[in-house]
């Protein structure tokens, strides 16, 4: 007796349609369209997880740049001064300091300035 795959196929379709529920038009209830839409969505999700990291880094750099300009310096010379002063702190923490602890950030700026002029 041969084995028919009806129950497995139904399960597979049902799973896909539960994922694509809420998609527009045939993308939610026609198997071929739903599968195409789902694969495209997963592809975008993968890329956007990478883009998210880039976007956060850009935001941190913008925040640091604004805070450093208020202290009379520009971003690139500030980062260069920190490297020369052997201060290793990532941009996320620098931006947090720039927002929440201005005094500590000012000390870092002065360290960077003195390392550049030494």
C-alpha cells in the first residue's frame, strides 16, 4: 500500500498560512504567493538585522559628535585624541556618557585634547 502525503502537506500549508496571516491579498492564502512573500520577508529581516547595527553605530557617532562640538572639538580629532591617550571605550558607552554624565565626558574630551597637543 502506498503512502499518501496529504496530512503532511496540509500541515505544511497550514503552518505557512499561519505565518503569512495579515499579509496583503493573495500573499496570505495562496500557497505559491504566500511562500514567495514569506521568503522575501525573511530575506529582508536578515538584511535589516545587519542594518540595525549600522544604524545604531551612526546614531552613537552623531550623538558623540554633537557633544564634542559643544566642547569646541570635532569628532575625528576627539577619537584620534582618545586613541593617543590609550582610552579604549566603544562608541555606545561614549554616547551614553555624553547624554547622562556630562562631567565624565568633559574629562574624556580634556584627555583627548591633551593627548593631541602632547
